[in-house]
C-alpha cells in the first residue's frame, strides 16, 4: 500500500453506514417474515442514507436477529444498503435492550 492509503481507508470507514456505530433509527415493525428473512418497518428519517420517514421492507442476513420481536413493536435499528437491498444490521428495543 502507498503512504496515505490508511488515511483513505479510515475516512471511508468513517463515512460508511455499515459500521457498528451507524446511527440508530426509531421505527415500528409492521410485518415480520421470518421465512424470507425480511421485515417491514415504518421508520423515522435515516439521515445517513438521506432517506425521509416511510414504510419499507428491510432484509436481515441472520433471521435470529428477529427473535423476540413482534408486529407493532417500537424498535431502534441500524441499516445498510447491499446492492438494491436494505439490510438491518442491528435491532433493539428503545433504550438499548436487545
């Protein structure tokens, strides 16, 4: 690697919404589809994605992330974009409890 490439990698990591410290967004689960590893969330603005409040489908890579959650439950979540899919990478109850 050339000198300075570490700086660029660090900068890219800071700008990436896939980091563990990505913003937590409040929402409400409108539908759970464990069989297809997806859920529908009515969410507040997602500033890191420049996305206004709306209701949309998100996917999860690990269905276990959905365990213990129910439709109409208020949640906080983290998300990223993978191609054309929006992926929930973190899911918890308000206040930080999983």
